[in-house]
C-alpha cells in the first residue's frame, strides 16, 4: 500500500477496532482521544463522561476492549483493567442528578465531554466522539456514528464511564435500598417504576425526567444502553420486560422540579480518586 493516502481515506473493517487510531497516528495527529458517556438514558443517578488516550504501542494488547453495551459486567471489569494498563491518559467526570435537573441533560453531556478532555494529562492531536459533534474542544475532532463500536479509544471511554457509573449505582443501592439501584443501575425498568410509585423519588432521581415528576404514567422500556437481565442474572428475564412505550424523557427546565438536597457534587476523577 502506498505511503500517501487521500485525505478522505477511511480504514476498512479488516483494520480492526484500532484502524482509525492507526491512520490518525500515521498522519501525525497523535495522540488520539476518545470520549463517551454512560447514564444518559437513566432516570436516577449521575451522568459519567470519560476521555481516554490509548498508547499506540500497546494496541496489540487490546484483546478485551469492545463497546461496553456488548460486554457482560464481568467482561467490562476485565476490559476496564486492560484500559488502565494501556492508556496513556484518562479522565472521567461525574455529573450528579441535581446538576442535570438544573442545567439540562444535553448541556451537562456536552460540558462533561469538554471537561473530560481538558482533564487529560496530555494534549490530544485528534478527538473521536460518539454520536454527535462537540464544539469548543480546541483540537480537531470527528463525531462517529456508533463510535464505541468502531474506534478503540471511544470503546475504552465507554468502558471507563460504564464501569465507573455501575460502581456508583451499586454504592447508592446501599444508601437507598428500596429502589434496587444495584440491579437496574437507575434505568427505567418496570421494577424501578414500581418502587418509584411506592416510595416516591429519592435525591438521586432526576426530577426533570417525566416518569420521575409524574408527567408520564406509562411504564417505560429498558434503555437500549442497558439490559437489566445482564445485571440481575437469569432470574430477571421474563415478566420484567417492559412495554413499548418509552419514558424517562427530560422535560423543559420550566417544568423541572427544584434541585434535590443531598446530591453528590459534580466531580472529576483521575486515577480513581475524586478531585
């Protein structure tokens, strides 16, 4: 293959999950950062955004990294450890439910991506984001459809964000045992909606979501980014599957309730420590 490639060259699927990063590195646009989030569709708990820069010299060692939604909980933990070993830099941002209610989900998501990128210890030469473009990153960037399925650094970011959030929700399950957060991780499953109807919202619920503040009465489907059966085991299959109506949609800020007391402060984690 010639050393020169047309600017519109796109790696073929045969190049594997690291194909995009390899092309960008050869073009002198390294290091390459990937950004992704977890918890966007949940009606309880924080939004977690992560940015990861992988070491190009260790691409061959990325055997377990894949889209976090396709991995079991155990496989995600193993992939998380793999990312920690092969990453040049990583940073994650935790945005609590109260901040989401006050500012709006999309605003918090975009701000979280910028903060996650700014928290990296090295300045990326290029950024790959999942789904939509993010302005104000300060470096060249490309929004990739299903980026966590085609780019290793975005998949790594999705794993870091998902594992971090799952651990947070498991901890919140001990603080608020009535809701079963360890099982559904704050997504709008039938069991979660039944607990919400019985006990009302806790400070970790997003008051700006319709099924939390009572604007929607229909039972929702499980968010496509989360499968309750994977978290709960085989016993969760069957009647727990929800109907076709989707709930958990954010309402306008004018409709949102007041910020709940006792929220976690928005925080950024580096190397596993809350800063």
